[in-house]
C-alpha cells in the first residue's frame, strides 16, 4: 500500500510540474494570439479598402473608355479653341498696336 501511495504522490508531483509547464506555455502564447488577432483585423480592413479602391479604379477606367470614345469630338473641340484663341490673340495684338502707336 505504501508503494502505491508513493507512486501516486510521485505521479501527482509530475502532473503538477506538467500543469505548471503548460500554464507557462499558455501565458507565453496569449500575446502571440492577441497579435495574430490584431494582424487578422488589419488584413480585413486592408482587404475592404482594396475592394473600395478596385471599384474606384473600375469607375475611372469606365470614364476613360467613355472619354476615348468621344475622341473625334475632341479634335473638333481643339480646332474651335485654336480658332477662337487665334482671333482673340489677333484682336489683342491689334489693340496693343493702336495703343503703342
């Protein structure tokens, strides 16, 4: 009976040491788990922002494609602007010539 009690006490001591070791490991893992959780949250926020950026980029691409389809109108617009600027420039030049004279 004494051998059994000694074996039980020995096993309880070993078990107690094992439990203390497990508690130390768990205490060491808690900050790591917290950091991983924060990292996962940050990645989630970044993914949402990238998704929003993707929709913005799609909208910009759509606008650019629409702009490029209106390219022939752009040429006509540039020709009109050139003519108007030329006429205004000639009038300003003539006016300045009359003032300087």
